[in-house]
């Protein structure tokens, strides 16, 4: 019985701790230079961040439409 309780506690701890460890990547600081990336445009082409070097760029992310969160 004690082994089952310990196993349940280990599983609960793993479920709570592992996601936090995996998501603890270094966050960029405000005002730092963004890494270069390429994203698809609404016209089917691609947009590269380096094409806008030296200009102001606003990047906005939002959840997919009709999804929770």
C-alpha cells in the first residue's frame, strides 16, 4: 500500500514539475533584438524579419479563432 501511495505521489510531482522545467527557456528581454525568422504571408508568399531591418515592426500573436484560451 505504501508503494502505491509513493508511486502516486511521484506521478503527481512529475506531472506538476516536468512541464515547468521544459518551459523554462530563456525569455528575451524587452528591447532586445529579435532572432531572424520567416513566416508565411496571407498572400501565399513569405515574410522575413530581415526585410524590415531598421524599421519599426509590431508582431502580434493570438490564439487560433474559435479556440479556448
